[in-house]
C-alpha cells in the first residue's frame, strides 16, 4: 500500500479540481433582474390600461370628431343628439352636380340629398366611433389628439338610381347615324353626328362619395357616343350606290298576277342605313307597298275580311269574317334589299302569308249589337255647299264600330277635311264671324251625332257648343267641330259594341246607334236666361258674309237616365251663347 509522498505534500483530490466552478455567472443574474423589472412594468401598464379603459367604457372616446363635430366623451344617446344637430347643415346641403363632356358646357343640377336618397345614418356613425371597451390602440389615439370618423351614409338605392336616370334624360343626346334617303329620285343625305350619354352607375357612385362633405360641383362622367359610319362613307353611298339602286323598277309576281314597283315607289321606301361595320346597307320598308299592291297581287276576294254588321229589316245582323292572304311586308322588304345589295334580277316572287281578320265572327257576336239604342235627325235647307260636306262626313262614319271602353274621336276618324276627299268650301264660324273654309258646315253632322250619344246614354268626353245659337239645332244640345281642335269625342262606357249607321237626304242627316240598350234617356231644358241683345254691324270687305242677328243667352239641359221607368241619374249641361251680331255687307 502506497503511503504519503516525500516532502510532506497532501495528495490532490477531486474536490480541489471542482472548486472554481461553484460561483454563478454574472450575465444570468442580469437577465433575471431584467425580466423581473419588465414584469413589474407590465403589471403597472396593465393596471393603468384597465383603469383608463374602465373609466372610458360606454362613452365615445375623447377627441372623436365627425365632419368637424366633437362627440368625444359622450354617451351614445348624447353623441347622437349632438351629431344630429351639428351635422344638420352639411347633411341637408344640396349637391351641385355637373354633367358634361369637354367643351360642351354640360348640364348643372342642384340636387337635394332627399331627392337622391342620401342621408347621414347618425346612429350607425356613432356606432362606428366605438362606445364599448376601448382597445389599447384607441387609448393611444386619445393621447395623440383623438380620431376623425367618417359619417356613415344611408343610401336609398332606388331613389338615387331613379334620379340619376332622370338626369340622364336631360344630359343624353342620341347619336345620329348617317342615312341616305330620297326626295323623289334624288338621294338625300342625313350626316352622322356624335351623341353623349351619362355613365349612370359611375354618376351614382360619384354622388354617393361626395355626400355630405363636398361643397364643390360633383363631376358626373359623360361619354361621347360616336356614329357607326363616317360622313365620308355616307356621301360616297349617296353619290354611287343610292343612285344605281333606283335606276330600274322591280317586277313583283304572285303566280299569274304581277305588278310593277316603279322607281318612285322604290325610292319612297328605300333607305341606306349604318350596318354596324363601318359600312351601310339598304333597307326597304314594304308596309306601304304591301298595302297598295294587295288587291293587284292577291285580289279582293282573297284578302282577309273583318266581321261586320248590316241592318236587315230594322235589326243588326253579323256579316261573317274571313281569313285571307296578305303580302309578307317584312319578307318582301328583305328580298328587295338583298337584290339591291347583292345585285341580280329585279323580278321577285312576292312572299304570301295567311292573315286572320282583326274581328272574327265569334267576337262580333259577343259584342251584343242587337238593337237600335238611339237615333237622331237634324234638318237643313237644301242644296247649299255645306250639304256636300255633311253628306261626305256621314259617308266616312257610316259602318264604324266602337268597341267597349273605346273613345271615339270624330277628327281621329275623319281627319282633315280637304278637296281630295270630296269636301268643298262652305261657311264656318271663326272668331264670331262667318268665313268660307273647306269642310265648313260639318258641325251639322257633329250635332246630330252628339244627340245620338246623348240619348244612347254614352259618356260625353269632349263637345264644344257653337259660340252663338243656331236655330236649326236644339239649344244647349249641340256641338261644333274644327280640325285639329275642337274635336268631338265620346266614350263607349258600356260592355257592348256600338255599330254606327248614317243616312242623309238633301234636307236632313240621321245618325243611328246599334248596341244593347241600357237606359231610357230623356231631356229637360230650362228657360233661357241671362239674355243679351245683339249688336248691329256693317262690313265693306270683299269676303263679308251677312249675319241676321240673334240674342245671346244661357240655358241648362238635363240628361235624365231611367231604368224601368225609375230615374237613376241626371246630368246637367250648361251652355252660354254670345249674341250673334246683325251684320250688313256693303
């Protein structure tokens, strides 16, 4: 066994080797102290945040502004009240909208927020500002001056869209496409022109974005709409293709029947229009051609016939309808246009189609035209020029059918009285004097029909008594007419059709209404009152027509409706006649 070393030294042990590592390292002590410090700071910060957040909870954060209105530190209800008062002026301030294209000037409109469906949602705006438990970020904003909250805008989309559409009607200008038509056989040019159109969706967004802050005009986008073809193309077509197109007539055929479409008739329906490809194409409107050529290419015995009525032994009887043939106007127009565009022979087999009557036999029978419901006759001296006009208008009206609910217009049916249709010059009243005019005297027929309406129990829509009384008419129960006004109109307010027949002699005209009788109608008249004497005048003019002189007066006429001898209704007509002067022509 070994003993101690010489020299008395102690032996080296493991405890001696480990002794220097038993002391802690300095960096670890610093980290521990730092973490403890930060924890303390965080605890203090959290306590401060909780205290501040708790104090501000339930209120709008201090320093909160909406469109310059301070609502900070207020409860939601108080903030809403303050905001509603403070923003009222800007919320109700009209917007100035400007819609136009560069250099056009444009349209300026003042639009109230209400009419375009915009308003400030006060409750929603306060909610956006926040009134619950504030976040740390919100508290930081408070420390650095608060926050600006944009007003929440409520939009009535339907109202905004509708008002913008109205604005577009004032702003928009339709583009004018170039066209070549004809005056006689000479091409006539319509040059193209730009249009403009309001961009309605963008305009609505611009108004929405500007409200309620903008005081400046709000620009609304308007785009230029350009034509499909240029003026150069239009002029070139007019000088070349359009002239060639009408150089030769067309021959129209339907089996063995044929008719010539003359150059003038061709030009009357032909146009060259924009084709959408920068070019122009021919277009032929064959409606008038189809109507004019129907009898020649089809024959009157094969065209459709509406059901009608005839009077046999004092009773109405249905004349049956008939399905027939008609020229297909659209098809004919396409064929003619194709020949002009592509070339080829100018002989065309006309397309024929079946056409049903507008009024079938069954429909006519269902109208209830079964008996005479009224008739009236007025008389006049024989052989004056006005008698020709009375007969002519009676012929035009004879056989006309007025359907249930329809309003009859005498001017609408007869049109302007002219010599081409057989009317002649005769006296009429103009500005209280008699003057000659084509169609004069037809008020005799108007008065006769008015009385048929009166006693038939139908609704008077428009009648105009003469300015002074004419003795051949029933006082207060008569009507004048001129073209275009005054018109004579009445409405068939019954559930039945009204078939009109007329007849005349050299001294009288009669109007009959055939339908189903609803009322027995009687007439009562007051005595004449407010009498006014007539003046005496002289005239040396070459066109003077003498006048006999008639006193003016007022009269009341009652229309009495009866059913089963019991009065169910009465209607008053009050008429005031001015004096007719006694006029001597010298």
